[in-house]
């Protein structure tokens, strides 16, 4: 074969590659991802997929990264004495979704999620909301008194709650459910319509070698049955008051006391971890 023919053949292959390659590099790509919305934080509080109630108490170890339930002062937080009857309430600004690839074998999905995780969450925040049906928000106050009274009445709980460890260190905080939204149901809406299926579609673009690459994304809302909470006068959303323990010295005796910690005193990074830590609770 002559050098001229080899050169022509090589150039033709190169030309074919240059024509075909953009379709692979800049063409449309599709991914399927999972979004777990249970325990997310919303404008009404954390969606109560753990079926918590007022007076429930949790130990939050920020250094070790876990939240564990404690035997809290629930008797100081009685349920409403009357039936709940109120308007529907929107719970928007969903934060704390767990987003992951539907299949780890899907080529390129991990790098895509690393790049577009925030955009996916922002898209869901704009389009998805939960609606508390026939709801009413009830606050039990943010007083430390139920905690102090519980320890005075049951001194053994000081050890169960690890109060001495919490006082000697700085990573332990206590989350007490003190503000809740009661209602008959929490329903999921997408683009202002009640969601029947469990998928949301969205589109993104990113630069390619030969132009922009279109990306079609299908988001599957797993755990959707968990967030559709129903039942008369059910706790649909919960909010916490955060406390830090300390010693209180009186003549001849040292007892336990608590002081409130404002959310502004805790880093945004730590607060953003609460939905995932709540999802990890067993029991």
C-alpha cells in the first residue's frame, strides 16, 4: 500500500471520528437518581417520619456524628385536649435530602452527582412541597423546666442521659421536641399538583468538548410512603429546642441544670446533618 493511500485512509478515519465524536461527547445523557425525603427539614420543621411526639428527647453527639433517643420528660407535654381543626399549611424549602445514584454501575453518575448535587436539591426545593392537612401548630415553650424536673424526680436518668460526660465535653447537646404541627395528613405536591407517582424529571447542561451536553435526570422519591403520614390529630412536623447541661451549686448540694442553645450558636454544617442523623436512628 502506498504512503499516499495510507495517508488518505488515515485522514478519512480521522474525519469520520471528528464527525461522530461530538454526538457522543456533546449529545444527551440521562441519569436516574434516588432522593430520600423522610426527616427532611422544611419551613414547618422536620417531617415526622420517625413518629416522634412532644417531649421526646435526643442526645446529639456532634463529634461522633450520631443522635440517639433518650427516655425524655414526655409526661410534661400532654396532647391537645380538643380535636385539631385548622387550615392546610404549606411546608416548603425542603432541605436535607439524601440523594444517591439509583445504580452505581451507571457510567458517569457518581461524577455527575458530585457536580450537580446542589442543583438537584435546589430544583426539588423549588418544585416540591409538603402540605399539612387540617393542621395547627402548637408550641409547648422552650423552658428547661421539664428537663430539670425529670432529673429531680428520676436521679438515675442523669447517668442514662450522660449528663456528666456532656458537661465535661463540648460535643454533646440535647434535642427536645417542644414545637409540633398536628394535622390529619402530610401530602406531597410537585409543581403545585398532588403527586401520584414517585418520580420527578429535570434537565441540566454542562460543557462538552464540542458544545453543551444536555442531561436528563429522573429523580425517584424513595420512602414516599413514609412521608405520607395520615391519621386524626397526628404529629406531622416537629421542631427542637436545643439544650446544654451544666452544674448548679446550692448550699451543700450540686444539681443539674440546663441552658438553651440557640441555632445561631451552632454551625450551619452541623445543623445540616440533623436530617441524615434522624434517618439513622434505630428505635
